C-alpha cells in the first residue's frame, strides 16, 4: 500500500515521506519538501509505479512561505518533542 515505506522513512530525523497513488498525488513533493515517496507495490504494476515516481523526481520544493509555514511545526516537533499545532493551508 505504500504506508510501510512512509512509516519507516519517518523514523529518520528530518525525513518527510508522502504516499502517491497517482501522478497528481506525486506532486506533493512540491508542497511538502518530501525527499521520499511511497508507492504501494501491490497496488501498481512496475510500469505504473514508474509513471507515478517520475513526476515526483522531476519536482523540487516550491519554497513558498505558505508551504514552509506548514512544514515548520513538524521540524520543531522533531527537535522539541512537543506536539505541533498544524493548521490547513
């Protein structure tokens, strides 16, 4: 399903992983500064998985303040261990 990869990746400090099941959801890298993508092996044939991963690899973090503001609480949580307050947007 791809969730196991995400869980494992999140054990690494500073790592953000996203789950992608389509080329559209692979665009999450641009918004979440995620260096890791999980694609469910049992959910997609290898050729389809490659189609999903290619746009993910072609993107980089947009760097916009709105996106950075969303990521900051998660990074702070890694350091302080306090639950972040995350709001949408």
